[in-house]
C-alpha cells in the first residue's frame, strides 16, 4: 500500500465511476482498476461494490475511506509545513544605497559579503537616504548607505568616511584646462546641475549649502532626478556639477573632473536598525571594518564596538 493507491481510491470513491476517476487522475482506466484491485488484495477485503450503479463503497470501504482521507490530509499538511520551514530557513539580506555610493567602495563590501556568506540571498535596492530610513523601520531593507543625516531613534547611523567632492565640467570648458583646482566662485558663474531633484532634503541641498557657506549664489540652477543624468548633461555642455570624488571612476567621455580650490566633503553614512545584531548585520559591519583598514581608511569607532569586533 502506498500514497498513490490511497489517492486513486479516494478519487474513485468521489467520482463513483472508474472512467471519470481515471480522467480526473489523468490516467487510463485499466491501470486504475488494477491498482484498486491490488489495494483490496493487500487489505484482504472488498472496498468497492462494483455491482452497484453508480459504484458504492462497501462497509469496509467506508472505514478505509475515512482513514485514507485523514492520512492524505496529514501528508498535505506535512508538505505545507516543510515548504514553509524551508522558506523560513532561507536567509535574506537587503542593502539600500544611493547611486553615488556604488562608486565609493560599496561593490568591494558586497563582494566580500557574498564570499563570506554564500548561503544568504542578497538583494540590492537603489533608494534615497530618506526612503532608506522608512525601509529600515519597516524591515524592507537591513542596511542602508546614504549621504544625508537623519536622526531617528530607531535607526543607528555611522559615518564611515567623508568623501572629497570634485567638480565635473565639460571637456570643452575653459575651466581646469591648466590642471589647477577650480574655485566655487568660478563654478557659481556657470549653470549648476543639481541632483536629485526630489525628495528633499538631499545631496542637492549639501551642494547648495557649500556655495551658500562661501557667500555665493549660483547664477543658474538645473535640477535633475539622478547622478547619471547630471553627468550626461555636463558632457552635453549644459552646465557643471559638484560630485563625489569616487564618481571619477566612471571615466565619462567629454567630462573633465577637477579638484575644488575650497576642499569640501560629503559623508558616506551607513544605517541599520537599533538593536539588530543578526548574524548578517554583524558579519557586514565586521567586514566593513576589516576592508576599511585594508584600504587605508580610518575605521569608525562604532565598527570596533561589541558585538561587531
């Protein structure tokens, strides 16, 4: 006796006809009849009254039918339970990031994490710093990389480092042809391309504050959605932009990258939920400390605290 025979028997009992039961089971009728006969031989009693029209269960068949239903339901429950258990066992880790951080050592951290925790399903989500705070609190991401400071008691924030800012100018521009750093005053006389246009506050406000702190107001401002659009418009000679130094690695044609005469930085901020000491979080913070030391960056004290050491 096996589960297949039990399912065959229950189908015949439900349809009260071998042909209809065979159609329901997507099989031919003769093998179905032989399987039921073999089942009756194993039990040692007739289970189906074949003289009745339509077919009927014998008294022994009624008892067997009740037990077969219980067994099949229990098997289905067990299968569902195991499926859920397997799904729960799959460990997932989601990283949120603003576009510019993908140039700033984040790929190296991701590669290291994959190598250390190959059984963890890793997902990357591009989102603004503001969206990351909400996503962390709602459990949609586990860690975020942004550039804007937001205070929230539910989120732990660590400034990993302060990345230098540079100017991106069209290759045909007179700015920087001699290789000298460019001043904010010179940039303010050009059309300044800012990103992202929304939501605010954002990196765009950091750049505007940089000019305002120097007592400058750009002559013209163009706001765009994202970093790559800003770089593309610089290449099209539509204006200039102030960007994180790591974006130089993109090697965009028709764009010249210049140091600023007035040094400025933008923070790279890592955020995660307060009190989250999951194995994935602990592993990510530990490897971040290790890789920052390898790259020659100062390691933030927060990454050296227990339980991340």
